[in-house]
C-alpha cells in the first residue's frame, strides 16, 4: 500500500516494538515542514491504537490507516502547524 496522497517522506518501523513506532513517528514529524505527508509502515499491533490516539490530540492529521493481510499497518499522516 502507498498513500493515495503522495507521501513526502516514508518511515519504515517494521520489526520495532512498542513504544518505538510511535516515538519514531513523532521524531520524523518534528523534522518535516507543515503540510508534508509521512507514510509509516509498522508491524507492531500496538501502533494501530497508539498512532491514531496521538494524532487525535496533536496538530497532525491522519489521512489514511490500513492493515494488510500479512500483518503490516500503514499510516499516512499530514504534518500540522506548530
């Protein structure tokens, strides 16, 4: 899967366990310009709740969220304005 919206950045956190997928996602978002899109690929099931929960209380926006048949979780996130 890839974002329907063209991703500016891609972050592969497959194989990392909680809390690292969320932590790395936060770190990458801080490096990006507002409006840029980050595509995240994860395998940790906890990311399915952690990443959207964080985005719900942040300035960033979850554009897409998808689980694949082989156990990967993909997210497309638009960087918000600080």
